[in-house]
C-alpha cells in the first residue's frame, strides 16, 4: 500500500473514531483516538522537519515544549487518562 494511501486511511480512521466517540458519548474511544491523533501529528511533524532542516536542536526543543504542555494539561485534567481505562 502506498504511503499516501496509508496516511489517508489513518486520517479517516482517526476522524471516524473521534466522530463516533463524540456522537455516542464513548469517552474512552474519543480520548484514545485523540491521543493517537496527537501522536500521528507529532510523527508527521518529525517527517516534515527532517526534510526541511537538519537542525536537531530546534526539533528537540519544540517536541519537549509540546510534551511539557501535554503534561501540564493532563495534570489539570486527570479524567482524560482515567477514561481511557
């Protein structure tokens, strides 16, 4: 399966999971799809950044900044993590 087709399938499945989780109030499905969507976006950011620049420090700083923001958000909203289990 080509690269574009795999990414399109990933986007469709993640959006469909988010939609179904929101409509049918399946918080675990919604939060899990949201988590994997963020991970997919981080992966695509890493792919695009590696093609544009070789500056590893800027990439590491932005990823660590994002991780710090995610940690603060999860600390303020622990129900997000609890609803996944």
